[in-house]
C-alpha cells in the first residue's frame, strides 16, 4: 500500500476549485491511501472505485461510522443513504417515475423549456449559462414533476445550495456553521413539502408528488418521513447535479472549439458529448462508503466501521481505462465512467439528467452563433463535491430561432 504523500484536505482548497485534476492525479498515483490509523482509506483508481461501488460490505449508511461527526445531516430516510432491504423498498416505490418510457415522454416539455430559455438569451444578447440555462432547466422540470409552483424556484435554489455544501466530506475538518445551515435548510424544505404532501393526500393531482403519496408496492407505502426525505433528495439531486453537468459541458466545448465544431457538424454526437463530460468533468466528484465488515481496497482494506472515500473524478481519468484521459474528446465512444456510481446505488435520475443535458447542449451547439467565454477565468461554487461554475458568462453574435 502506498504511503500518503498528499494532504486529502487540499481537495477543499478554494484555490484548486477551478482545476482539481492535478491533485486528483497525484492522489490516484498514490492510491489507495490509508489515513486516520487505517480507519479512512482513499480510493482513486478506476478498478478500486468500481469494485467498491458493487461490494456487498460497502454500506451507504454513514451513521455506521464513528468518524462521522455528530450533527451531520443523515439524509433522513432517503434511499441514497440506506442499505437493503430499506433501500430496495424505497427505490422500488420511486423508480416507476423514472423509467426510460416515462423519461422519454418528457422530451417535448424539456425542448419547450429550452426553447423559451434560448429566446430569452437571444433578447439579452449575452448569457450566464448557469443562471440562464443550466440551473433553470432542471429545476423547472423537476419542480413541474413534483407539482411545485414556479414562484418557489428561487427559494429552492437557496435551500439546495446549502444542502449541496453539506455533501462535502466533513470527517477531516468539520464545519459546524455549514452543518447548521444545511440542517436549517432541510427543516425549511421539509415544512414546505409537508404542506404539499397534505394537499396531495386530500386532492391528488397529475404529478410525481401525488404518485409518491399514493405509491404502493406489495402492500407497502412511503411513510411521512420517507416522503419528505425523498422529495428533498429528488429536488436537490434533480437539478443541482444536472445544472453542473450542463455548465461543465458548455465550458469544455468553449475551451475546445474543435469539439464544439464537431458537435455542430454532427448533432448525433450530443449524447456522446454528455457521456464525455460525465467522464472528463463529473458534477459529483466523490462519494463515500462505510465498511460493514472488512472492505477490500486494492492491496489494503477498510476495517468494520471505517470509511472509504471514492474519488470518482480521479477514477474517470484513470489512464489504465481511458486513453489520453485528460483530453476532452466527444468522439471517444463508449462509457465506462463512474459519474452515476454503479451497483444498487446507480443514479435513479441518470436518464433524466442525460436527456435534459442533451437537449440543452444540442440547442447551444446548433443555435448560438460564435459563442465565446466573456472572461478568462471562471468562478466556481463554494462546494467541491457537487462541483460546477457559479457563473459562466458567454458572449455570442446571435441566437437563431428554433
């Protein structure tokens, strides 16, 4: 096993937010890293991360570990932070809303929203891709699915940003102020959805929230706590990560004009473009698993109750799996990335994220004439796990009609 040569806490350094990949390359070369007397092991190689995501002793229940500080939001009863059989039961109750057929049926509405956003961008003559496209598209779609009024989207943005920051690992340097802000945001979220849930119990509507309220599988229904946790998860995961995915893709295309030209010339490359962005600059940089019994990581193991940190962004650039991994190439072909995890916790909303991103990127490539970055540097959000630009100012000559 390698001797630690890099301070893991550097991942949280704001100076590295714009480009963490040189550090991730060092961590991958030294991986697996054993820290905290062996109770924390860092995995950054693709083969190790892929194996951990599928290992039966890899638990998603963070409360199993003594390294998790008191006060860390547990995700309540969200299936993201549960193991079977609870995870299986909750995911089964929710998954009917995200089948390939249901997601494909959303394409006309997604296209309609994208067209409206680009019409507004054309009027402005300039765009902040984050504020004008990457954020409003997924938040509008998931809000409409859940039956959330449009007037509340801005409040959700504030709550979601606080919750997203709580997903940065806290075991090395807990930030109690951040944890308190996240806990408050969750409480406000849950009060809001508590009222909506009561309305849907009395008066079901044609939306996802009504489906969840009345969902039943083998005589089982979601409890009130489970409903609240699932709504919070769907809203945050349903737009925060997709917003980063779209913004990261646009940034990569603008920095690689040959790739943007290829996409413009060959619209069929839009889905490979989404996959390459997920590999090259994933919106979720890392995840964690708790050892439920001995958990092997390469030539070492995490003891029972210890934590494995999976550096997904490093694994996605592993030269053992991907040729010339630091090059953004939308013609690369294939997938193999771990941006949506793997195994039983593979992202339930992956299909929706892919579709929203593909529709948005196709419109950007085909309709925006001569786009270019308005500033040489890009400001990033404070959180380093759900990583993406805070703003992405773009100038252009024109936006053509749909």
